[in-house]
């Protein structure tokens, strides 16, 4: 069993790295969808008469 411990430890590390890689590849968060795209309707209503 002592001979198997380094092999099992290495396999465990490989599995952990594989799961991390899959998490990064399949991450559904896309920050570009949440960025503000400009001034909204409240700002336009407030500044209706002034020049932009």
C-alpha cells in the first residue's frame, strides 16, 4: 500500500486540476453582459432640455 500512495496522490491532483479546468471552461458568468451601456431614461428625462 505504501507504493500506491504517491500514485493515488498524483491521481487526486490530476482530478482536482481537471475539475478546475472544466469550471473555468464552463463558467456561465459573462461580465460584458452586465456593463452599463450608457445613460438611462431617468437621466434623459432630467436633462431633456440641456445639450449633451
